[in-house]
């Protein structure tokens, strides 16, 4: 399955919530553009509560994508730790584009009051594919309607 994996940051004081998680659990991403520590903050939520945040090194790119309406399907890939060598639990997420479908788990809680994003910054290689896909659907609809 295309996508990437990432650890969840800020899990140290959320151990009770993390120990309830299992691989495959769906995850919601909550944009926090007014977060005092990081305007690109993306909170990670499970059905059990707040798990932590998307790491700061990838949050800016994901935040831009979320702010423009892109969505991701996110689930728990693995719960780490809980051993004698590493007693604190951690979470590894699998993140993939949801393809702008119903399967997204994005929760948007705060409006973004910012300047429009630079088009170069938000370039998505899927945009061309989506145009072709929409065109193909319209052509197929017209052919079916004509018959």
C-alpha cells in the first residue's frame, strides 16, 4: 500500500491512551493552525483520545496539504515499546492519501486565517491525473447518455 510511516511525537505523557491502541485502529488528524508552539501542528487522535502530534519535520508539508483540502487515511501500524529496554510506549502510523474520498478521517476544528498559499508550495502530481479522470468520466457519461 503506497504511503509512508511515521512515529507520533509527544507521547511520553499519553501512555494510558496509547496502551489501548492496536494495529489497524483508525486515526484522525486535527489541524491546529493556532497552536502556540507550532502553526503547522497536526494533532493525532484515536477513538481513545489524544495520542500526540505529527512530527515537526513533516508537519509543514502535511499542514499545507490539509489546509488546501487534501485528505489522508491514517491508521496505527504498530505500538512500540513496553519492554524492559524501552518501557515507554510509542505509536507508528501508516499514512496514505485518501484520494479525496469518503474514507478520510480529517477533523478540522479551527479556521485558518492566513495569506493564500504559494501555488509552487502546494503542487500535487495527482492534480493532472484528477483532471484526466474527470474528463474520462464526463466522456463516458456522454457516450452512455447518447446510447
